[in-house]
C-alpha cells in the first residue's frame, strides 16, 4: 500500500510538471492576458485543481500522523509543500474576491500572482520523499556545508584576482571593448573558472589569453579539492540511507532468524537437561 501511494504521488508530480509546462505556451498566455479562458485553459485549471487536492490531502494525512505539529511544520520538505500548495489557494481566493468587476484588482495583483504561480516548480521537490538519490543529495548538502563554503571562498578569491587582470590585459593593453569594467569581468571569470565558457566575452589579445588559460587551469584545480570530499560524503550518505531503507522494509526476516535461533537454543538446552535423566533411568534399569 505504501509503494502504491508513493507511485500515485509521483504520478501527480509528473502531471503537475507537464501542466506547468503547457501553461507557458504562447496561446494560453495570450488568453490569460486578455482575461479569456478557452477549453485548453479550463482543462489545465481542472488538472491543476485535482493535483493540488491530492497534494493537500497527502499533506493533511501526514500532519495528522505527526506527533509534534511544530516539528512537522519546521521540516524543510513540509515547508516546500506549503510554498507549492499555497499559491493555488491564494490565486483562487483573489479571483473569487475580485469577482467579475474586479479586473483592476487582478491587474494590480498580476505580478504577485505570476510570482506565486512560479512557485509551482517546487512540486518537483516532492520527489525527494520517494527518491533515495534526492534524499542522499539533501543529506550531502547539509553535511558538506563547510566544503561548499570553501568552494565559494576559492572562487571568490580567484575572481578577485583574474577579473582585474583580464580587464587590464584586454581594455588597457589590447584595446578591446568586451571587458568594459572589472565588475563585467567578474562574469567572465566565473564562467571561465567553472569551464562553462558561454563565449559572450572572449579575450583576443595575447596577454588576455594567457590570463584566460591561467584562470581555467586554476578553476579546475580549485574545484577539484572540495568536490572530492563532497563525492565521498555523498557515497557515504547514500549507503547509510540505503541500509536504513532496507532495515525499514524487511523487519520480519530478522525477527524470523532470531526466533529460529531462540528455538534451536531452547531445544539444545532441553536435550542437555534430559540427558542426565536418561542416563539415571538406564542405570536403574540395569540394576
């Protein structure tokens, strides 16, 4: 039953993600801006209503089963659930409160509503309840806060070094206008050190290319040190959660083995206790 419930919840998350993608289509967005609602828009609204009703029902069940309601509401995944479900009810209440003559109110609240509806992407985070890999990732992030801080520190120090250098090499020595300022060069330093390389800012002078090569090699080395520790932490967290899941899903075999051991111990003890009695009986019969 638990696996079936989890499969249904994952299916609703997938349906919600598909509905969110479809709601951003140009024709549907144009209808929303005009205040119209076609059959497609109505179908998406019904689909979203069904999904939100399921998520609300699931959240209510888990809140009723929780021993401490305060601890339940402070859980990160439950906070994400609230942020994902709440925008639907807020939008619905605003629409009902505005009524047919409340178009001005809806226009004023349009940006807020769009921001709230954008929070629906948090539905995807609900998969962490049913995915061992996502739970391992969250546990790794909590355990590796120091390593992530070191990684950010390394990047900031390297950015502060290479951004002024490439600006000097390109702006002053190479006379190129791509690197107009040092803050603009920070963007180039980030995408170069992370080996992304969008290509929107390219050093063309020889000194700038030397700085670029140095920043790329430094980024690879600096990111390799914390990433190794983060990888080992992820592997350990995944193994721990997998063992916990196996112990939670198979308690009966362990109990069965213990009972078999207890029965064998009892039978061996009974055999040892009965052997002196048998020896005494046989000696009495011989006499």
